[in-house]
């Protein structure tokens, strides 16, 4: 009969794993006032208007040139986007609501007869957009931020208009537009007050190279 010997000894319990220490920081709750963006759209449209020549003498010269079969050209120069005027009006509050935007675009126009400039003037042409935006109650027209980013223009030439108004100039205008709905809100965030850095970044000096030539 086999005799079993008892096993003598003890087990050492494994150590309890400890959590990694958190990186210390000095962030504290701070209350800040910022603009919340309720909605933001970016879009482009093409518009076309027919405009009369404001200068009567120029209009008469263009009419005579067209009747004589001379070549009449129209050149247009789009304005800088900062020169585009806009007016935004909330028609209906809601999510979404309806907003009307009226754009006023000053376009510089030159008319050439047989490649010689006859006259130049500025056409202030207007267009409108109705778009759906998130404009809940409490948001007013002052909370609409409307901006033109790029303006393009072109013309197909001069059209004979009805008397006594004279010739008409068709203008095509492309507007790239940015519309935001903003409203100030107070937020509590974890932050710390910042401070300026040392002005220690040196301006790179221009290196001077000399060429060596062998005789």
C-alpha cells in the first residue's frame, strides 16, 4: 500500500496591482464667455442681371456702334469680397428657420468699341437668397454673420434694349458665401490662465556663399 506524503509549504500571495499615478496638473474649473455656433453653411450661387448703361452719351455711342456693325465688347472686374454688402433678415425662427439674405455687389464695367475703351462705370447689382438655418427663439438678425469669400463675374456682350433706355449689359456673378449663426454662451471648462512666452526665436540670418574658381 502506497503511502502519500503530505506536501508541506505555503503560498505567497501575489501583490495587489496598483493603479498608475495620474500626471499632476494645475487645471481648475473656469467660466468663459464664448460664441456658440448654432449653424454654419458655405455655398455658392450664380446670378444673372441685365443692367442699363448709366451714361447716356456712352449708351448712344454703343447703339450707334451696334447699328454700324462695329465690334462692341464688355469687360467686367469683380470687387474684393470685403466690398460686397449683405443684409440678413430672419423670416421665421425655428430649427430650422428661414433667413433672407440680400447681397449688393459693385462690379466695375468697361465698354470697348473696336478695342478702344468708350466708357467705364460701376454697376451695383443685387441678388437674394432664402435659406434654412437653425435660428431658435432668442436669436436675432444681429447673431447672423454673413460674408462673401470670392466673387467672379463675366458678360456675354451688349444687348439692344428698349427705347428710350438703350443698350443693356447682361452680367453673370458667382458668389462664394459663408453664413454663421452665433450666440454668446457661458461655459465651465478645465483650464489654466496662460502667460506670454519668452521672445527667444531668432530670425534666420542669410548665409553668404563665395564661389572658388581655379585658374
